[in-house]
């Protein structure tokens, strides 16, 4: 199946950038072209951002290996339950403020549209990226708080969330944010933290990150060069 999909999109994934590179080598300006459906200028800016991120590895040398190893060891020994206890009140406050702020912006854009449009706040903005980010923050915050409720109702048991689903009021309403929070933490946050711990708590701390930074620099440089 993967080979079939790769064959179908071969022209887009491979021939399209190769065609742009051949035109670039002849001296043609490609500023108005598109690559994979995205303006080439945007790819060039993305390339500059990737090169900047790659350059941040110099911070590893400034911090020093001893402090990096200490940081990695601290990450390995982190107590997530204790950290969740500390974050419960701040997450509750941030979630509530974000939700109230979003509803306030929606209210003002409906009843004071001209004034809000004057400062750049429009219904399209709230229903677009800004609204999506605020909604995601609220959903993640609600998922975290609901999961805390489930854990507290379940006592010290570690059998998992499904064993206590019937104890949570309006569980069906809370299922989506809880699932999103578990997905974000178990498949994004925890692997990232564990990866950092392994990268720093070693004889040569940060060594894998330098190779990753080199790859980012190469990818970013070719996008930047192609858009120049």
C-alpha cells in the first residue's frame, strides 16, 4: 500500500522539487512558484527558521556537559504525579481565563463588530487559527482536569481511566478532552521528555541532537537556497 501511494504521488514528492532545482540552476527566479501546494517564499522562510533552530545547538556547548547530564538525570527521576499536583490550580486558572476570554471576544465581535475590526479582531480570525489554538488549549486543560478528577475518585488505583469511567458525571462529554490529553501526553510529551533525558544523561550529552541539528540545517538550507 505504501509503495502504491508513493508511486501515485511520485511526481509531486520528487519530480516537482527536482524540476524547480533544474530551473533554479539555470538562473531563473522562482519567487512566485509553489512547492507541494505551498508558496516557495514560505518554504524559504521555513528553511531560515530551521537553520536558526539548528544553530541553537551552540547553547549545548555554552551550558556545558556536567549541567546537561544533571538535567538529563533530573528528567529521568521526574515524578509526574507530583508535578500534576502542582499544576492542577494553574491549569484550572489558565483554562478558565482562556475560555472566558474567547467568549468575551466572540461577544464583542458580534455586538461591537466595527470597533473590534478596527483592532484586527474579526469573526474569521476567531473561527480560524486563533480560535483553533484557544479551543485546543481549553480542551487540553479540561482533559487534564477531568483526568485528575477520575484519578482522585479512583483512589490510589492505577488500573487506568476506563475502570472509573462510570464514576465521572457527564463522562461522554469529557471523553474527547480526556482522550486528547492522554494522546498528547503519552505520544508527544512523554516521548519528547524521555528522549531529552536519554540525549543528555550520557557520556557525550546532546550528541544525538547535534546530528538532528545538522539534518535540520541541510533541509532548511536547501529550501532557503531554492527560494533565493
